[in-house]
C-alpha cells in the first residue's frame, strides 16, 4: 500500500520536474531566439517576398522553419563542434591527392569530367534530398519564424552526371599580368613597401580596362633590403597549391572562428581525391584550433582541410587580411581553373563539383556570389555599417563620397533591367571560374578593399558597375544568386569573436 503511494508520489514529482524542465528549456530557447531576431522581424516578410520573386509562400514558411532550426543549432555550436570533431576524426582518414590526372576539364576536346550521356540537361534536375531534408519537428513550431532559411537547390544527383559546358570560348579573352615587385621610388624619403603596392589613381583608372595589361593585384614584393610585405607561405605549401585545379578555400586569422570541417558524407570520393581543400591560418590560430583537438597530421591535413600557415600577415586588420585568400585565389592557386570561397563561419555541406555545375556551368557564368538577405542598396549598407560601428565612420564616408562622385547611384528595385539583382552582396560564399574577366574583377575588388575600407559590401557594386561601364561589348557573366541558395550550401554559425576589428584606418 505505502509502496504504491510512494511510487505515485515519485511519479508526480517526476512529472512536475519534467514540466519545470520543459518550461525552463522553452524559456531558454525563446530567449535565444529573441536575442537573435528581435521581435520586429515578421514585419519584413513582405519585403522579403518582393526581393525573392518566384518564391512561394509555402516555401517561405518551410524555409522559416528550417532556419529557425539552424539558428538554434548555431547557438549551441560548442556542443556541435565537439560532436563533429569526434565524428569527423573517425570518418575522414584520407588525404587530398594534389593532381587531377583524370580530369578532362578545360581541354577543348576532352571536356567531360566523367563519361556520361548528353541527356543531362538542366531540365532533368534532381533535388539532393540529403542536404535539404529537415527533421520533422517533434515539437510544435515556434511562433516566430525566421525569414532567412535555405532554399532547395537542384543539384545534380552525382558528380558522374557532370559535363562542363563549352562556354569558356564565349568569355571575354585577354591576358592579365600582375605587378610582382615595386622598386623604391627615387627621392622619396619615407617609403614603406606594401602588400597591395602603391597604385596611383591613374593606374587605378586604367586597371578597369579589360585588355592585355599589367595591374596591381596584391602580392607586391618589397625591394631589396626591405622587410617582407607579408602573406609568406612555405615552399612546400606553395608547391602543393600550384598543383590544384579546383580549390575550395577558407581562412581563419586572429582566431575569429572555430575550425569547421566540410561535411564529409556529402562530398563525393571524386572531389575528395581531386579538389584541394585549403584552410589558411595564422600561427596563433593554428595553436588555438590545435588545442581544441584539430591537430594537423604529418601531411598538414585536418580532416579534409589542408592547413596552410600564413606568416607575416600583411595587415593588422584581420578582416582585411582575410580578403587576400577570399579575392585572390587565382594568385594563390596559379594553375586552378575553378575556386570556391567559403567563409569560416560556414561549414561546407555540398559537393564542390556539384557547386560548380549548379552556380557556374548551368548558369553560364564565370563568377557567382549571393545577394544580401536584407539590404540591396549601398546607401543602406553604409548606414548599417555605421550603426553597427563596423568601421571608422570618416573612412566609410570618404569611400562612399568617392564612389558617388564616380557614378555610383542608388539601387532601383523596380528596374527590371538593372545590371544586378542587388547592389549588396553576401560574400561569404563565392564560386569562380578563373577566366580573365573574373580574375580582373577579383583584382579590382581587392584593390578597393586595399585602398579604402575592408568592408567589401561597400565596394562590390561600384567595382562591378565601373568594370561594365568601361568595357562595353565585353561581357562579364556574373551570377548573383539568392541568399537562401547560399544557406543551402553551407551551414551558418556565429563567429567565435563577434568583432575583433576596431574601427580604425590603417
Ligand atoms: C564526353 O561526352 C561525350 C558525350 O557524352 C562523349 O561522346 C565523349 O566520348 C566523352 N568524352 C570523353 C573523353 O569521355
Ligand atoms: C555567347 O555570347 C553571345 C553574345 O554575347 C550570346 O548570344 C550566345 O548565346 C553566347 N553563347 C553561349 C554558348 O553562351
Ligand atoms: C526605376 O526604374 C523604373 C523602371 O525602369 C523607372 O521607371 C524609374 O524611373 C526608376 N527610378 C529611378 C529613381 O531611377
Ligand atoms: C578615421 O579615418 C579618417 C579618414 O580616413 C582618418 O583621418 C582618421 O585618423 C581615422 N581615425 C581613426 C581613429 O583611425
């Protein structure tokens, strides 16, 4: 008798404990959720719809849920990191093979990556369910939904289906050379060699012409007897990098992020064997991530990533230093035909070859970047950068004034023939063919970041529009895709350090 009532009491206690726990858990999650999105965001729904024409309401609702999921997950990224390391160590026991002997890319007669029929037109697109499937929610959906989620991407089913289109012939052809060394100008008392070189305004203007020429594009070496201009790499790493044909690269400088390994199970054996996955780190960051369990093996690999240590960072602003690998992959990987940039706040969860097919080949593009999920006008971006104190305000103004005096105008959302779907990019994921136009654009954009602020969203549209304006009849095939597509390719996390960049000018 007494036993039964005790059991009942215990059960009651358990139930109430459970209720309390659930309540606590719910409050906790709600707090996280609110701290992320605030309460005002549902008001923006209509704007989002306008921007992403063709997205159905159903999709938005679905995406909202997906992303809410994603963000809760990012809030517990510490746990996730831990779990992931354990998993990945077990699964990723191979090494990158540097050369691509079997890859027929780029040779005019032999363009197939693998042997497959011509029936694979874009109309027979298969949705990759493994990326897009979301666990069905066990709990009622949260009341507030986020409008920024991933959307479905019609990747090919497997890399065996890929066929590089014969479109490179159509890209604008010219030959670019780069200034590799600067001599000390005679008569100048104070001369400090710089990684970006000393480009005059006239040189800058001329560099926008798509023609055979020699331009500044970083990696300008110091004259004899001066200290290094920076971004020094070991001979071994340089040799390795010069063999890469297709590259996925990322960087962490100043320990700003955790190291996130690509999701191995979503990457084909073909890509694992033929694509270079390169993670650039400075020495302190390598020490930091090593202490967290990501220790490079004898070949310098951490999982899929081949770690490349950068010595003598060219800028004290880590964000600006990060633009070197971000924009200049054609300089770092001189033999590469294609490169994919992924910011270290994202984990790659799609196959690089399928990414090339979807973002470049199928769209007949030589450069692909996503638009910003929210802002489309540089004017808004300037305000936002100041509001969040992202950079020295007078330096922002200086850059913005310069651009306006050189023809930058506001984005016109109702102009169907606008040269870009948005003037503000979300540059954390960039896919490039290393064609002359694409390389030129990358150099020009880098030079803006080198000359003005390191906020590259401010200079993107200006650089693109000026390049177009100065080269009528020489097309540049840029695919500006939707932010939700970017979110489908990489899982987003928060930075380890939210802002380590003081708003100063170098
Ligand atoms: C490439 O694909 C085409 C059409 O599918 C085929 O006829 C040709 O033999 C393939 N070439 C190679 C080198 O596999
Ligand atoms: C090549 O470019 C021309 C005009 O720029 C265009 O009409 C044609 O469709 C393009 N061809 C391919 C294969 O993209
Ligand atoms: C925006 O584009 C539309 C459609 O082309 C045009 O009618 C309108 O005048 C433009 N607005 C501005 C401010 O340029
Ligand atoms: C901010 O930028 C202005 C203009 O470029 C510069 O003169 C000033 O020294 C900078 N301020 C700081 C705190 O770096």
